[in-house]
């Protein structure tokens, strides 16, 4: 039986997805992983705190501990609280909170693409239709449409967020003099 390759495919197999769309998805996943690493590194850096008695090894794995794997929607609030507790008032707090809030929307897209059901693929528009497995409050639609360009835009957003988070963490560590502390 011959399949019409110009018609939408329900529940597409991997071979029905163009390589460019698959590569865009992989890039998004890799950029997300890099962003998540920066979140964990920031958590660990903040948890170290400050002061003369502080030692670099006091909480180097704070962000890696399961209890500190914060939900995306809770991160800004929890990070603000951790910063206040460990570092007090610092100029980077507002930017960190904003950045973590800005990460919610691309994280939602990433989660839907990674955990949702790839319901249908339309080769004419190179669009994948993904059915989400979670019904969120606020009337989020069950189906979402993603093109290669849309997925790449999410990857680029994660790349930007990761770079900005790195810069903010570096400012905190530089001011604290962490570059002078033996690891």
C-alpha cells in the first residue's frame, strides 16, 4: 500500500520526520540541558554564601541534590529567597529573578515537545502537532503546532538565557573573589 507523502501523518514514525526538524528538536534539548546546568551552578554558587569562614567546598553540589531540583515555576521565588539568605542584597537578584521567570514559557514548550504525544505531522507545512499530556490551569490548549523555526527559536532562547545566567553568576563569584579560592 502506497502512502501519500504530502498528506498529514497521524502518529508519525521517526522516519516520517524530516532530519532538519529532528535536528532542531535535538538542538533545543541540548540548549535546555546547558541552561539547566547554569541554574544548578548558580544554586550551588549562591548556597556557598559569603564571609571569611566560607570554604568553596561547603556546598558545591547544592544544585545537584534532588531536594533542590526546583520546579520551573517556583525557581524565581526560591532563588530570590536563597540569595537573600546566603548573600543578602546583591545587585544581580532582580535580573536573576526576571531571567528565571523568562525561562518558564520556553520550558513549557520544551516539556510539551519532549513529553507530549507527537500526534500528527504535516509535510506540506513541516509542522508537528503535539498533544500535551498535562492539562494546566488557565485554559492551555491540548494541541500545539510546532515548525522547525519555532523549535529553533526555543533553542535560541535557552542559549540566550544560559549565557545571561552565566554572566550573572560570574559577577557574583568575581565580587566574592571565588577565582582566588582553592577548589
